[in-house]
C-alpha cells in the first residue's frame, strides 16, 4: 500500500466550496429575515425536519402549530394554508441548506482523515470548524425560539449572534484554505499570523456587522429613507434612553441606524489600510478584492436606505457584506504570511 500523502490543495478547494455554500446560506437567511418568514417552522428536528410535510394532514398540523405563536395571532391571523406553505418553504430551504453544508463538510473531512491526507496540525482546526457549524445550527434554533412565545419577531441580539457566527465561519474557512494553499507551494510554510493592523480592521468590521445585524433585527432601516441626513438631521430625532448605555446603543432603532451608517466609514478606512498593506506585501489580488467589496457595499448601503429598504437591494447588501468578510480575511492572511 502506498504511503499516505497530504493533499493540501484538494482540502483547500473543498473548504472554499463549503465557504461558497455558507455564503449562499447567508443570502437565503437574509431573504428569510427581510421577508419575516423565519418563524413558520415552530419545531427543531435536526434529522427528520429535512423532510417537509408531504400530506394534507401533515401540512395542517404544521399550520396548527404556527397558529399558536404570536406572529400568526397578531400579524397573520386568517392567512390561508397556501400562504403558510409559501412562508414555510423559505425557512425550510434555509434549514435544509444548513444540513447540506454539514454533510458537505463532515463526509469529505472523514474521507480525508481516512486517507490520512490532512497535513499535520490541521486536523484539530478542521474539527473545530465542523463543531462550529454544528453550534451554528443550535444558535439558529435558539434565535427562532425567541420569537415563538412573547414576541412576533426574533431577538435582534440572537439574530446578531447567528449572523456573526456564519460570517466567522466563512472567514475561518477562507483563512484555513489560504494556509493550505501556502503549504502546497512551500512545505515549510507556517500558518499565517494575525497582525495588529489586521486585528484592528477586523474588529472595526465586526462592530459594523454587529450594528448591521441590530439594524436588521430592529427594522431600524425604516426609520429614515434619506441620506446623508436622517430625516433632515445629522443626529436623528427620536432617540430614546433605554435604561442603560448598552441598551440604548444596541436597541434604539434611531441610534442603531445612525451608528451603522456612520461607523461604516471608520470600518472602510481600516479595511482600505489593510488593503494597502496587502499590496505592499506583494499581494495585489486581496487588495483589489477588499477595495471592490467595500466600495460596492457602501454604495449598496446608501441605495438600500434611499429605496426605503427595497428587498433586492437589502439582500445584495447582506450578500456583499459576506464578501467583505471573505476579502478582509484574505487581506489579513496576506499580511500575516510575512513581516511587513
């Protein structure tokens, strides 16, 4: 039998494919959230839930469970079974994608491990990414559960955790794939390090993404459809003290919207500086990717506000946000592979 041989390129390509699947799931999740369709499935069945209701009686049972939650009773009372089936589809598709991503990660990982094709030191990292994906499923249900009893929507805090975890997974997949590609070019290459500038840029991006999740969860985008002023004011009227600084910053729709639109410029500057450092490190591609993604995201953010949160623009805004994360991870990795 031939000696086992590490296959870093094959594993890197697989990880990038999984990252693309997670990106697609973020897009579907954005559609589900923006159309407020995410509470139609009121039970968490990780295995059997992959099969949707198939008979009329099964559909009626699912509909009966939905009729017991506040969203139906206060917003959708009187909706037809066919309307319920429509909103059910998007949430079912979102959860199905999560299951498929788990399979697309777990089975190849087991195969690579069986073939002893995983380079030394990368096994624990890949297992950690798999575990994080499983945790993300639990976080998703934790989020949905917050909207099934006392409220008609999910907690914006839990929504933020769910979205940020998905984006962290994308970043982790991209970073690990890049480490493996570097290893394929140089057998002595070591994993990239997170440099101080990259850490600052990623933290600035994290805050902006968190504010974006709060904006989505609170429907804060709807409080103003003007730019750059918010309803003819730089600092919008209507900000209310929520009992503490954190509660106000994270829960007042006017303040959250204000912070999201203006913190974006600080995050953009930090990411542009990261792009410049990547270029100086001889990595032109991630520099171009960061600048393109950030510029597109700013334009989309402004257009989304001016449109009154038009669904296509809002979905694109979330999708490009995920691309910003991937490009930022690429840039941070580029400057971490050598000392600038």
